[in-house]
C-alpha cells in the first residue's frame, strides 16, 4: 500500500521542475549574481532507473545552463525543456507527443509557474517546502524538501507500485 493516495500503476510519465524541486530553494550565489544549483545523487539514481524501466521523464524548467542540460543528458532524460516560459503549453505538447492522458502523468512543482501544469495532470506533487499556493493544490506533498529527495521519493513509490523497483534478495543476519 503506497503512502500516495493515487493509483500509481496508471502513471506512465513524470515531469519535474528543477529549482525548488530537484535543487533546493536556497543555493550558493555565484560572484556573477547567478544562483547555483545542487544535485541529489539519489534523485539521479531514481531518474536514471525510471528511464531504464520505460517511464517517460521530462524536465520543464524556467532555468537554463549547460550544466543543467548535461546533467539530464547523462541520466538519459531526452525531453528537457529549459528557459520554459509557458510551461503548460510544453507539458501538453509533450503529453500529446507521447500519447499520455492526464491521469497517466505526475507533475512535480514548487511555485506559482507550476500551478497550471499541476492542475492539468492526474497526480500533482509538491515538495515539503513548496510555496503555499502550490501545497494547497497538490494531491501529494512529499516529506522531502526540494533538492532533498523529492524525485527519489516519488519514483520509488511509482516503481514499487508497478513492481519495477529493484528488490534485494539477500537475507539479513
Ligand atoms: Mg521551481
């Protein structure tokens, strides 16, 4: 039984915002005035595994940067939208292209620009420290803060519900 109140067996696609979701809201500020990002390696493992197991994964972020694009390329994510203005239009285009219906998609966002997307999918997810406006409409609020395992938490639940999470066969003791 999953802690998420949703039939996770239906989920075929998962979309992530980056800042405040895969990277924390508070990050070091570079001398150039541009905030840096952080990456969670367990999120990375889960995203890579999800791609391998056949889930459609997309990144839709208002942010930009070569490092960001490279990070997701390494993880095997093909659909990466950076400098995204109208996130909902990109989401709909992506869903159409992959033949995904709303109830087959989860969207993880943390702030106002994500609200439209969250209202367009079956499973809307917020980090534990999402903006109040987002937490209010999220179907699932992860116990993890942005950058601290939200993707891992969600993907692990989805893959477990679909019997696709690796099971260790080793007996303890
Ligand atoms: Mg964000």
